[in-house]
């Protein structure tokens, strides 16, 4: 019989269970804790509301709903609208009255897919024995999380507001689980990392966290934001497919509110599949810049403008990327990759608005940077992998980090280039190519049942080094406060002198330039255009 523990929260009592990680370290798991009212019925598309209290002892040993979404493997809809729950994992010793650093995890999945509450996918096992409290949440996805109609009843960014609501829950409750509400680190991968950066930009999130880690994501990336008018257009295609005429945004809202959730998601995915876009990735129903009339916005100014003016929360910040992010294209967007390789026309896939007079010059620069630039890998399509790495990820991540570092002396950058048995995306999708793909670093931070293959001593060493640096940072804001067998190199922040980047590989070391020719071009184009365009 498993040992059980009961904790009293502000809303009521919850029962969890004591578990052991791979190292026999004991921790307590509390699953499916509601942090907001279920966003169902009249609350569909609305901003999240505080959770209701409950009577008796709630069972926190069972899995909760994940948020409603399209299941790519089963080709159907899974999850539920009633999904605003979180899990808390805390060392068993929390019952002794400890006050530990809190690590608040935001899952990836392009704002369309994924969840934070299935611990088979996001196990706390690697981080938990570094003596931290881990919180992992679900937030609304796709059209349910990001419909934006310029109305108070569908303002946009509901999924990001859910994250703020969960952070408020942490402030009120995490002390009951041995966590320190004054020491909260938000961290996430991919869309979770873009979410982290959005939280840094939103006045709504001020004071709710104290450090931040973004792994392969930024608010500047073309797939991580969309214009409200485009989102309205995507939403309007849903009734149009059914031959229903819509009068205005209020009418559209009522139509979408009445749709059964499975139909709503199925139709929205159909609309997205028919869109022609630039860049490698496209998710459609994603964060947007709101134009508030009678509501408090999550975000009402373009991310680049906020970053360039220093209008963001200046907390210690880690941001990073994988060296071959674009390997994701071989598994997730092969059609686009093949078409690009056939055409070799860079500007057709370049997600910035270019005037006719600019196309020739930009094309020449892109050809020079990728077709004629240095080749780090011998494959014939290596230039395309580099191009999509930069366009979909590295360019925006780098530009954002350099803008933040002008105002924040504690911006730490890393490049993950280790190729091993826990490289998440490569192992999950059987990408048999050298280098580290998008999402590969996640396999060394959160445990996943999907990674069942052999693990080497070096894999364990990299995992221990990364989790130690992440936990150090969560504890004191410095990923390498002292040198030891795990932190073998002092991780230096970006300074006024220029970029500094920790390379995470078999040997961990600092470098002082990041693909300079390629990144210089992205700094110039972002400065000129201020935003990407899908």
C-alpha cells in the first residue's frame, strides 16, 4: 500500500501519495488540483475565474483531464474543456516545514497540443532530488485558448491568462507544499518557452515569479504570435465551411460558443490545414496583441517594442536553443522541407513582410549565409536545416536575448549540442541524424516514459549537470555559483561587451559568438521590420 499525505490548501484538503524516483529519492505527488473554475458553458473563451472551494478530501492521486485538443496519433479529439488543473511534486521532507525554491513548468506543443499533468510525459524525477518543488500545469489550447475577436468575451490570450491564474494559485498555496512563494522560477520548452517570455512582457504577471528559463522559444518567433485580424479570419472560416453566414463578431462568438467541443476543434484544425504560410511551423490560434476596449489586456504592445525599450520584468533569465532545431522539419514538416530543397528559394519561406524592392537583396544574403556559408554537417540538406533552425527558433531567441541584456545584467544564454540517449524529439520521432534537434534538451530536464532506449554514463552526466544548473538558478539566480564535478565551467551572462553562450555538450564550455554572420542578419531584419509575419 502506498503512503498517502493530506495537505490543506486555500480551497480545501487534497490527498497525495509518496513516490520514489529512479534514485530512490522520496517525494510527494499531488495531481489534478483545480487552479481556476472550469472554463465551460458561458465561460468558454472567457478569462479564467478563481477556483471554487470543495468539501471533504479531494483525491490527488489520480490523473486529471488534459485540455481538449486534436490527437495526432489517434487522429481524433482527446481531453476536455474542464482542464484547468495543476500537479505539485515536492520532496517528502516538506512535512518538516521547509521552504524550497519553486519551479513552475509550462509544456510545449505550439499552443495547440500537449499537457502538463501527465507525469508519464513530464516526470519530476530528475529535478525533484535537487530539493525543489515542481508545479506543472495545463492551460487552454488552440481556438479555446487563443480565439481573439476584439471582445471582452473572447479577448485572446486566454491560455496565457490561465498561466497567470496558476501563478496566482502558487502565490496563495505553495507554502502548504513546502515551497517558497517568494522564490518561483517559471520554465518551459518550445511554446512553453515562448509563454515564459510572454510572462516577462505582461504587466499581469508582475511579481508572480522571480526567475525565468526559456528553452527553445521566444515571443518574437513567427509561429508564436498572430495578428488579431488573422485569428478572426481563421475563426470565421469555421461557419463558412458549413455554409453559415455570420453578421459580425458577436454573432461569430455565439456560433462558436454553441458548437460541441469536438466539432469546434475538428473544424478549427481543418481551417489551419488549408492555410498557406511562410516559415516552417504554423499553429494559427496562438498569442496576439490585444486592442482592449473594456478589459485588462494580457499584452497590448508588440513584443519587439517592449524588449527594445526595456519594458519587461527584469528577473534573472536563462534562454537557449538546440544547435540543430531545424531537424524538427524532417519529422513534423517534411513536405515543406522537401519543397524548399527543390525550389531553393529562401524568401518564399522567410516569414517577414518584404517589399518587392527588398526581395533580391534579402535572397542574396540568405544564399550567402546558408548555401555558401560554413558547413558544420556534411549532409546535402544541412543548409536547409540551418535555415529553418534560424527562421523558426534561433534568430528570434538570439535577438530577444540581446535586447534583454541591454537592460538586464542577468541574461544567460546556452546552446545545447549534445547528442545522446535522452534527446527527446530525435528519440520520439526516430530522427537518425547527428546533432541536437528542437526539444532534445527537454529529455535531460523532465523524465518521459517515451525514452526507453539505452542510456550511457555520459547521458547521465549531462542530465545531472543540466538539472544541477537549473536547480542552482532556481535557488539563487546563478546557474553556476561554484565550480564542482557537475558545473565544470563558470556560466557567464551576456554583457555590454557582447554575447556569451554556454555550450552544453560532452564538455561544457563558454563561447563568445553565436553564428555571427547568420545572427547579425536577424538582428538587422528584426530591427527593420519589428515583427515577423505569417
